[in-house]
């Protein structure tokens, strides 16, 4: 259980259901509140329609409907949302190059090292 | 009769005969005269008689007339007076008339006279009748008029008739009169004439006769004188014949009766004394001739023919004289027959004759020897013959031919006659002047020796002494350069040889000389011939000799082999026919003829080059030299022929070599330039893998070096020809067409790049015509543009990669003289080949890179795909560990189980994913094989649904099944399961928690499987691509595992011969329909299609 986790909500944007669920579980175990979205559009609707403030977005890049990049564009356009930190989770190789235009704080490679993930989340949620 | 002058004339008639003839003629004439006179007189008498007859007739007729007149008078009288006495008169007269007429009729009358008489008779009857009627009338009283009317006319008619008759008579009379007068005169004149004629003839005869007589007398006298003259002359002649004796002998006794005085002179016997001797003949004619003479005489006597013969006669002084005697029997009237003869002294003639004969014999001997010499080749034999001839002819015992021995001072007795055994052929005598042979040789002229013993000029020889030689004649046998020897005859007794003998001897010697000379010459000729033959034979050049007619005389072996004609066949034939080609024969012949005529040697002694003909008919070049063989007689020519085929060939080879050298140099220069260009082009082509830019640079390079215009057309994926690059001369005459044109390749075009592309054959146009431009041009604008380029020639070659045409390379030239030849074409093809190679390389490289890239992509995607479930797995596992380590007691076993179950699921997912990836790999590599068996699709779907139930439940996608009954087909079970599972998982994944409807159906041919979800759907623009393998990672169309799965599904469905399609709309879900033929149409590996598809996709 993380102290910082209390009261923090994380939005998990990931198209793979099992992974989404697994992440949600893990984070809840850590004490975070988790919202999840299957793709970027869903994520946006969650963010905009959300009652609670989202502290961190864990973003997968390759998603249907609206992928990570598109979401990020949208997010940055929206002043409300743009300040929410984003951590990308991706399995891609040339992650550094792909991520640069996203201007995100950080990224976590898949397969995800749990401890690293928790640490990262911890950091950016604070 | 002696001196009969007119020996052959017919005998003249005698005087008496003449008289007789004369009188006969006279008599004849008189007779004629008499006859004529008699005839005349007779005629006169006849005419007189006729006259008289006529006169009588006239009288008779006159009497008749008178009677008629009387009657008429009486009739009139009656009629006037009526006196009956007149009646009586009338009657009287009438009767008289009748009587007269009757009498006349009996007489000798002409026809005319009879006619007239008949008429008179008739008229008279009429008159009578008329008169009788008149009488009757008179008696009746009416008479006057009647008389006038009837009687008068009758009377008149009668009168008329009578007159006619009378005039006729008169006429006749006159005629007769004149005729008789004529006859009289004629007769008298005839008498006169004949009288005179007879008289005249008689007179003439008399004159002639008289003259004749006179002449005859004269002639006789003359003749007598002549005869006397003749006799005298004859005697003189007879006496005067020089060398001839005229004699007469009694035919019976043959005793000479007369001998001309000549005899005394010639023979020396006193004239009459000896002659009269009866044995004159027999005594003095030598015995050998006597019999012959006597026989001849007898013959002459018997046959009375003239005979001629020769005989000898002994003269008084003992000489024998030759006579030619002619004798003839002569008969004279009244004299006994006499044998007359003329004997002419022919002694000298005889001698001359003998001498001539001798000479002729000698000459004949020489000729004969000469002829023998022509035939006899053995000189020894000839010499022998010569000796025989001279010995015989000259009547010598010995004869010899002495031969000069070269290099020695002796003469060899080569041949001879009369010598002892062994002498001829071996005995030698010194060639000195000491003896006759040598002396003759040295003197150089004929030597005569009457008696060797008395000879002062030289002595004898042992040889001569041995043989008792006394007389001799020797002559030099001439020769060139020096005498050959000596021909000699010798006698054992002294002998005087005549000049004739010497001439003869020399002739023989000349014959021998000639023969020897000929022999030597022949030998020399033979030798020369041998040498010549050797030369000809051995000559390498063909040598032939022809005569002036052009016929081959000689044909050496070299000629035989050159022309292929054996000499035996060539000799005698016309050279022109044999070895000169037909078309040139006439020229040759005329040239020969011209030479023969003009003696101008145009072709002689010059090296001529011409064609000659071999026996087999082939022609070949030769060098010919003709020269004339000097000599007399018709010209003979020698020709030297050399086969210059090799030389010609060498010349032409050399010329050819020079030409080809020049050509080669030019070619090499061109080749150098081209090679340089090609190297540059190759470098350019190899420099980059962007073949499009390199082709452009190649095209640019080509201009203006090999073309004024260059274009590269490449086939693109759609089958259009893409004009990749054109390059244009800076000084180009048209707008720089540097744009990239895309135009549909009209493969039916007859010309142009499209045609070249279609056929794969290069095309070269020199002198581009308007038609071709039109054919190539796609439209009017294009045509105009092409025309503006003013290209004169163009060259299109295909670009070919591994047997497939991928494009066309075209060059065009606007320079009128630049024509594209085979070398240019070869160059263009070379360039095309390099360009094709470059393209091929580029493509291969690109393919390789693409393959690498694809692999990388695949790996990246694979890793990406794998990472997701792996991440989940790891999270779950690590979460669990964390949880357990942290000692949290509030992790119930269910939670753990749940998490482990999730983990398990991830493992499954991973496994499935890996299998997919492997499948993809296998399918791509063409290693996916189908194992066909009867499969029930319905069962498979039900099982898949069962397997997916948990997942679908979790996802909230209720699976609704519409699978009724079996749906069986021949498929690969595993793969069909794979397809179904994939579609199920996709439907669940994207089903958005809504129900999934599944159905299996179809017909006999096709089985159908449909799966519908109501999930997020697939936008239409992406529907085509969802069955693609995978896109680039950057693409937003990445559907995660869907990308791989659907591609695999597609491949499997294709492999089974079926089809898969999707109907979907965004937000409305998707329905996938799979159709599978129950019996697959094609059995093919799923990989081939995949491979093709991938390369097409890369395009």
C-alpha cells in the first residue's frame, strides 16, 4: 500500500482487457482508485465526464478507435486535461522516438516490471 | 598412079558421062516442053469443044426462042383475027416447043440451064393454057380484053423467061469464050516458053560441054606435066633425104629394085651393084634383128599395112648403124606389087637414147635410194644400199662409204660392197692425201682415177691392192659443218668414168649426206624434244601449245592437273572449247583470227589475267602469257597458264583485311565511345538503388551521344507503361519533355514502345515516316509533339528482367544521317540489359530490404503482441508475489485463484499468439499444407463456442448459436477450427459486450459460417485492409492481434478455396461470413498466394 495512493485516481487507458483489469487490480491493491478506458475516446469521455480528478493517466499507445497519440493530441488541446500527467505503457521498440512528440513525463515498457510501475505511478501521482 | 594428088576425093565423072547427062537433061526438058504443049493444046481443044457445045446450045435455045415467038405471034394473030389457021399454028408450035424442050433436056445442060428450061417450060404451058382459054373466050365473043388480061401476061412471062435464059446463055458463052481465049494464050505461051527453055538449056549444055572438053584436055596436059614434075621432085627428095634411104623392093622376092643414092654415102656400098644382090637384106642385117625384120616385112606385105621398125645394119666399113625403117606395100596398075621403104639412120639417137636411159636409171637409182633413205633410219644399212646402187649402176665391182672418224685422222670403211669379209665396218684408211679417199676428202671435189697404177696424184692403199683396184671414182659426202666422208666406186680394170657417172655418184653421196644430216637433225630434234618434254613435263606452270586454228597440240601434265583434263583428251580439241569460259570464246577466237590476218600481236607476250574453265565447269582466275613459236609455216602458239586464285584471294583478303581493319578501327572507336558511355551508365545505374533516378540519368547520358532523344518506359503495377524519364538534347527542337507520363500501354499498337513491350522484340526505324508516328502516337497532341521532335530514326529495345518484359528503352535521332544500324541496336540492347540489371538489382535489393523490414516489422509486431499478455501475466504473478510477501492476509484463495486463472489465460493467449505467429511464418514461407478430411463445420463451431464461452461470458458477449445439423465438407479440421476460433475471439474482443450471433448453413456446394457482433464495428475504409497482414506500426489502423488473426484466417479460407467477407459499420458491429466449398477446388499450398500477394503489395 502506498501512502501517496490514497485518494488518487489513475486512469488506465489500455485496449487489452486482461491487462487493463490486471493493472486496475494491482493499483487498487496499492490503494489507488482506478478508472479504465478501452481506447482514447473512452478515456476522454471518462475524463471529461468524470466526477473525480484524475491524477495520472497510464496510456497505451496502440488502441483502436483512438490511439494513444491521438488521445494525447486531444488531451493537450484541452487545457483542463493537459495538465494531467501521462505515463505511456508501450511494447514498442523505438519507444523513445515515438514518445518524444507526446511530451509525456515518462514511459514504462511492457512487459511491465511491477515495482517500477508502482514507483513511477507513485512519483507522478504525488 | 604416082603422084595421085587427090587421094581421098570421090571419082570425078568421065567425059562421056558428062555428055550423057547433058543429053539426058536436054531430053528431059524437051519432054517437059512437049508435055506442056500437049496439055495446052488439049485444053484449047477442050475449050473449043466447049465453045462449040455452048454455041450449039445457044442455037438450040435460039431455035426454041424462035419457036416461042412464032407461037406467040400466032396466038396473037388468032386472038386478033380469029382465024383458025393461027390456032393450028399455035398448036404446031406448042408441040414443036415441047419437042425442043425435050431434046434440050436430054442434052448436056448445066443445072442453071435446066432450071431456066423448066421455067420456060412452065411459062410456055401457062401461055398455052392462057391462049386456049382465050380461044374459048374468043369463041364466046369476049376476047380482046381477055387477051390482054390473060394471054398477054403469060406471054410476057414466057418472054421474060426466055430472055433470062438467053442472057444466061450469053453470059456463059462469053465466059467460055474468054476462058478458052485465056487457055489458048496460056497454051501458046507455054509452048513458047518451053520451046525457048529447051533451046536455052541445050545451048548452055552445049557450051559447057565444049568448055569442059577444052578444059579436060588442058587438065590432062597439065597433069601430065605435073606428074613428070612430081616424079622428078620425088626423086630428088628421095635422093636428098639426109640420113635416110629410100628404096623399093620387089614384093615377092624382096629384091631391091631401087635404092636411093644416099645409101651409098651412108653405108658405103656402091649404088646399084650391091643392091641388086638378092641377099642384101639378109646379109647385112645382123642376125639378132633379121628375123624380126623379115617378119615385119611379111606382115606388111600380107596385110598391106605400113610398118615401122628399128634394126641394125652393117656398114661397109664395119660400123653398125641403127636404122628406123618404114615399109609399105604398093600396088600399081599394070605393075607388080612393090615394097617401098624409107630407112633413117638413127644411130646417134639411139646412142643418145641409151645414154638418157642410163642416166634415167641412175637417177631412178638415186631417187630410190633417196626414198629408202627417208625410211631407213639405220645409216649403216643406208650406206650399204648406197654402195650397192652405185656399184650396180656404174657397173663397178667395189663401192664403199668412208666415214670421217671424229677425233681421229682416219676414215672408217663404214659400209661397202665387193669387199672381203670383215672389211666393211672395221677397216680404216688414213685420211691423208696419200690415197684416194683421203685425197678426195682433202680436195673437197670428185676424183676420177682411170688407172690407179698410172695415177700420179696419189698412191694406192693396201686395201686396194688387196682387192686389185685399178679404176675408181670418189666423191665427198657433204655435211655440216664438215664433210661426213667419202663415197667411192672402184673397178678392177681401168675405167673411164663419165661426167654423168660422177654426177650420179655425187647424187648418191648427197642422199647419204642428207640422210645422215637428217639423222643427226632428227637426233638433235629428238634430243630437243626430249628436253622440251622434260621441261614441259616438269614445269609447274601449265603449258599448252596450239596451232593457228586454236587446236591444242601439246598439253603438259601441269595443264592436265590445272584444268582437270587429260592430255589425251585435250590434244586435237579447240582450246577455246576446252578451257575458256563460253562467254569469252568468241572474243578469243576473233582475237586469234585478227592476229592471223593482221599479224598484229595485241595479246602476245603479255601477262593477261582472265577466267579459265575447269573440266568440271568451275571458273577460276588465271594469268596467261601467249607467245608465238618462231618458225616458218602456219603460226604455232605457246600459252603459259598460271592459276592465280590464291593470289587473287590473297589480294582480296588483303583488301578485305585492310577494309576490315579500317572498319574495325572505326568500330573500335565507336565501341570505345560506347564502352565509355556504358561504363558511365553502369556506374550511374549502380550508384543508387533508386532505379528511377538512375534510369533518368542514363537517359540523360544517352543524349546527345547516341541519340537526340531518349525515353524509358517502365511497367507499373497496374500494367500501364510509365514513362519514367525522357531526356532531350539541349539544342532539341522541341519542348523538353521531362514530365513523367503515364499512359496505358496499347499492346495492340503496331509500332512503338508498346509494341516493343508486348512482343519483346526491338524495333528500329530509319527514316521515320508520318504513318509510323501516327501509329505510335496515342492522340493527336502526342502525334504533333512527336512530329515536332522531327526524329528521323528511332530504336526501341525492351527491358527484360528474368524473361519478363518490364519496360522499353527508346532512342531517337533527329539527325538525318544518323541511321541506326545493327551495331547501334546491339549497343542499345546492351544498355537495356544493363539498365534491366540495374532495375533488377534495385528491385532485389528493395525486396531484400523489404523482407528485412517486413521481418523486423513482424518481429516488432510479434513482440508487441506477445508483450501484452506477457505484461498481464507478469503483473499478475508479480502482484501475487508482492501480495504474498507483503503478508497480506486479506488475499483470499479465490482472489489468488482468480489471478492465477487470469495468469493461466495469459499463458494460453501467449501460446495462441505464438502459434499464430508461427503459422504466419509458415504460411509466408509456403509451408502451410492442408490435411483434408471430412469435417463437420457445425460441430467445430459448437466446440469453439464452448471453448469461448468463458471468455465471452466475461466479455459480456452472449453467444447465440444457429447451428442446425451437420455441415460437412472436405477441409483441414485444425485450420477450420483455427478460423472459427479466431473469428470468435475477434467478435468477443470487439463485441463490446453485446451478443454474438453465430450461424452455420449453406447449400450443397458451399458451406457458410457467419458470426456477427454488435461491437465497435470497422469503418468501411479499413475493411479492405483488415485482412492484410500488418501495416506499419505508425499506422492507426493497427488492431493488435486482429491484424494477424484475420490475415491467417484469410489465407486459410483462400487455401480451402473459399472466401471471407465482412459487413460492418462503425459502431454497428461487424458480420463476418465465411464460405467454404465442400470440396475444395484447388489444392494449393497457402504459401504461394501469400508470396505473390506480398510482392504485389510491395509493388
